[in-house]
């Protein structure tokens, strides 16, 4: 009879983190695709090409942002919650700033 060892806490965190990352990418992908298509259409370019660029940007940004946050939190020895709050605040602030600039143009 073979008894299977229970996964360690680190294994569980790694699996949950990976699932969270994939879920985040799945939620960002359609939004970036639509935003890229809308921006390209407004500029008179192909909406299809703009959507493709938006989708690639979502993937690249998700991978780069995740690796940056994990590395920064590990170096600073801060909990993941702090990184999540800072990441969300930065995204909201940049979006707000972009909307203000767009409104004044």
C-alpha cells in the first residue's frame, strides 16, 4: 500500500499563486483586447491589429508585473497583501491620470 505525502505549505502557495496569476490574465485579456481595438479604431488603424496588440500587452504585462512584484516583495521581506494593495493603487492611479490627460486633450 502506497501512502502519498501531503504537499508542503510552499507547494500549496505556489499552486494557488499560479492559479491566481492565470485567473488574473484571463480577466485582463478581454479588456486589453477591447481597449486596443478601440484605441486603434479611433486612430483610424485596424481594430483587429489593435486588439492583437492589446492582447499581447495583457500577457506581457501580467508576466512582467507578477515577476516584479514577487521579486520586490521577497527582497523587501513584505507580505503579499502589501504588494497587492500597492499594485492595485498604482493601476488605479495610472488609469485616473490617463483619463485626466485624455479629457484635457
